[in-house]
């Protein structure tokens, strides 16, 4: 393992990769090649990994912490596309098509990122046919999610979009709690508003309505979903 800024044990890297859907089915030789030749980069909270438009020479994988994927318009309007947890790939499209980065990537909290260069990636693709299939599936799943969110932004009400955004956080960040499902990812209301695509005051109003209805509970930058079924019903328009 070539270490760019901070050590990460081979066991920790192996654990992340072996639980990543896109790496499922790859053999021990592929894992060892990554351990021997990939690099690890440490990021402090708020530090940028990549700016939109920059050339991408390495495929990146979150090892620890959380990365924010966002886009900011020339006028300063910001949209948070998603937050990536350990095991998630970054910049797959620009890495493959050699175009510029589609989004900005920054550390939402202190993070470690595994970086795989093109020579290593090409060898992995040549020796692990299953990897090509898994990466294609990953791209398809992300395309589906993108189309779904685009449709939601056009057809759903703000109340429904707030509910949908909270539901999207359940799978990667939901943990069982006494009152329901707690979202472990720390998000300010402004950051949540950037995900929903609306102003903080308007999102705050909808969240307070959900809280008054007993669907969620809010504390400082944390959310607990007390009624997941009801939240799904709101998204469905019930």
C-alpha cells in the first residue's frame, strides 16, 4: 500500500472492499493488488477532494467518514446531491470517459479515501471480468436514482420531497433507536435544505409540521424518524 498522507491498515481496507457491492465477486489477487498499489488520502472536515470540472486520474473509494457530493451554480446556489459512506465509489463516470468531474466532493467529516490509478484499474478490469459487470450495475443503479430524483423534483410537493429526502437517508445512515430510526449522519437544516432543493426556512416549516404530526423528532443537526410507514405514505401522496 502506497500511503499518501495517513496509514490505513490492510485489514480495514479489505473489510470495506469486501462489503462493497461493486467489488463483490472479485478474487484475493485483486484485493492484494489494491493493497499493494493503491494510495490513501486523508481529508479534514470541509476539505475538498475534487472540484467540479477537474480532470480525474484516480477512482476513489470512501474508506472512513462521509463525503459530500454537491454542485454550486455561478450565482452561488448550492445543491447537495448525496452523502457517500464507506465503500462508495466516487467519480466513476469522469474516470472512465476522461471528462471533467461532474460534482464537487468534500469531506463532510474527517475522512479517508482510497485512490486507484488507471494502470491498476485497467489491470483489475482485465483480470476480473466480474468487476466490469458490477461497475456497470452500479452506474445503472445511480442512473435510476438520478432519474427518480429529477422526476420527484418536478412532480412532488415540498412536503413530499422533505419526506423522500429523509427516507433516502435511512438505508445508509439509519440506526435503531428507542423512538424509531435515528439518522446517524449529522446534518444542519441548511444542509438538508440543500438536498431537498429549497430554502432553509421553507424546509424548516415542513419539518416542524412533520414533527407536530409525530412522524419525526428533531434535535440539533440530528433527526429521528418515529413513523417510517407514515413517512412513506406522505411520499406516496396519502
